[in-house]
RNA sequence: GGAGAGGUGGCUGAGUGGUCGAAAGCGGCGGUCUCGAAAACCGUUAUGGCGCAAGUCAUCCAGGGUUCGAAUCCCUGCCUCUCCGCCA
């Protein structure tokens, strides 16, 4: 969430930022209205409580001195009744402001280009060249089926459309990809590995910003009020929820592999064929907790860490910066990594690297002290995919396909594939 | 799932319904001493809200209740631990 003091003092700037994100600014006005009432009522009830505290102390003294305090007690009974009434109003107003506060999105960083849609996202760099073939490259669904890497029909039979069953060397390739990625981040990029729960509670979802707005985008278990995580960002960021970190230990870098669950309601149809968009997929995620001054520098290295995955696999990709209209509610600045897939002839998003500044830290109450004994301040949180698997799987098989239908295994993965160098068609 | 115990500040751990925002110890910070350090000694050390400020309010897991007054009493929930059962 945003700093309430900042919203009070900069209402117009906040409204403009929300509008630039193509989101509804109604919550800003709702907050301002409820907040003003809340402050008024709070002041009144605080004064009554101060009176009650001093008189209660007097009553205590009188009783110990053996004096009659019944007049004061009668008087305080009325005061307490009034406090009770006001407390109810104050609590309702407090809930109103909190609800509104949770619905106000993060503001875009000043360096983010204003725009309406993905077409307005500037490409800021490209790595590698789009591979040329002396045959017609085929899409991954044909390759995967021909090589026995994925059984699309049986995945659907088990769970429905959008659920994937990897088979044989396909399953092994999937495992090789995330194992290699985790090893890269932990041994080369300084991340500590976490293997988090895939089910999280409501407070975790509020902490990273999926709730309260996006409850129905997620798979949930209402009997237990638990949610299947849409990304490891949720549990890994919430690792430090309610904590006060030692500023001398920042930045903290965590990485984790997890399954990710997304309902993608209404997305069926185009762009969902094969592995392009699925309900359950695997992803390696990177999360950073930093001091405010360094978060944008850390965003650059985070993005570079994600790029290192694609470079290691020899995949052509480009980096775009999301314009204001294409950003998530929680992010202040986001880079997307898009990998080239020659079979489907598309740039596929495989990573989103974001700086949330203190927006998530306020929600999740993650703070740090610069020095021992110093006042706690909010950290900045960042995260990025490093990277998402299904589309990376697509890019690998489509880029490394050969005329005979086989697929060359990228060198870095071979140690994880039992030394296999080429995936051959099944007999 | 059954039975029991318990949730207090960075940690450990006291706390008769009324100077308790909370003893004590550890840890941290500052100082004395020392060439320096250790030890010892002295001091200091929760978080948040409102307010220009003085100040004031809230917080002893969470939410209700009793009371003039709740860390303390009652109810509910959550969590942790021990034992039993079940189980990958």
C-alpha cells in the first residue's frame, strides 16, 4: 500500500498515477473521506480515554486511602459508555480506510513511460539473433508429441484443459531446466534457495498484493481459507512478513522453485495452444529485499540474473519496459523478458522483473534497521522470474529442433539430462 | 483426530484487576578503565497512531465480553509444545 501521509499530502499526484495505470481512482477519494472522519473521531475518543485514565488512577488512590469514590465511578460509567460507542465508529472508519488503502495501486516510477497497452512498451535491448532454419520450423506441440515429451490428451483427461503431463525425457527436461536455473542463481548470483509451501493463507496473499482485488483469479480452498500460489513470489516475499531485518544484511536474495496455479478465467481460446498458457506450471523465482536507495540498481542486476538464464540456454530474447497502462497494480517498474520462439513465430514472456518499492513491504510489514537501535524503516521488495518454465521449454525445443524432428539438448542442461545430447523421435 | 500445557519486548523469562508499557537476565548501543581488547562497573535500549508542538492514545497472539479500570477474569478463534492415534 501507499503511505497514508503521502496520499493526504499529494492526492492529485496519486490520482494521476492511478489513471496512468488505467485503473480506477475511486479508492483514493474513498480513502481521503474515511480518513478525515477517522482522524476526527479518533481525536475525540482519545481525549475521553485520557480522561478515563486519569480519573481511574484517582479512583485507585481514593480506594486505597479508604475514601468513597462512587461519584467518580458513576461519572466514568457514562464516559465509558460514550467511549464504547465511539470505538465502534472508529473501528468501522478504520476498516473503511484500510479497505480503500489496499485497493489503491502502487504508483509508477517516474522513469516508466506513460502508455495504454503492450504496444506502447519500448524494447530496450535485444540479445542474440532470430535463428534461421533450412527447413520449416514446427511448433512445439508437434515436436513434443512426436518426441514423446508431453502427453497433452492425458493431461486434459486427468485435470482438464490447460493441465500438462510431461512424459519421459520431457519430464526430465523440465526437471533439468529448473535444477540448472536454481544452481545458477545459488552458485553464481548469490541467492539462497527456498522451497516454499504451495498453499498460503489470506494474509500472505494480502501481503504481496494478490488480495483483496484478485480473489477470483486464484485457485482457493474455501474450507481452509487457503490459496494455491500463482507464483513463488507470494510465499518467498512473505518469508519475512512482520519481521525487522538487520540493515547491514541487506540486500537479501532468495530464490525458489515452485508450481504456480492460475485460473486464467476467460483466457481460453487464442494463444493457449500447447504450452503457451496453462493453469499449472513451474517457475524459478528470485526475490530481493533491499534498502530504498539501492532498489533500482538491484532491479537492473535482478533483470541481468534472469537474462543470464536465457543467455546460458543460448536463446534469443528482448527486454521491454512495461508502460504505465500494462503494469501490474503492485509494481512501480517492470521489465519483461521475451524469448523468441521460431515454431510459433512469437516473442513469449518468460520473466517479469519488478521493483515494488515499499508497496509490498507496507502491506506485509517488512522493515529493517539501518543501525542497531535505529528506527525501523520499510524495505523495498523486488522479484523476477528466473525464469518461467513452459515457455522456456517451448523456446528450447523450437530453437533446437532439427530437420529430422530431433532436438539438440543445450549444453548446460546435458549434465542434468544424464549426458543425453539429442532427443530423438520415438520409434 | 483425542488428551494436556502454553502464547508477554531482539531473545529468555517474572507478573496479587488499580503508578504495568511491563521485574530480572541475556543481547545491542554509549561511556569509565585499557596502548588496545576482554572482564568489571555506570548509563541506555519496544512498536504504531493522532498532533506544528506540548502531549496524548493504543498495543502483553487475534477477536469479543465483564469492570469505573484488564497483561491479569470469562468466551471464541488461531498458533506452538508434549503424549496418544493415523499416515507419505
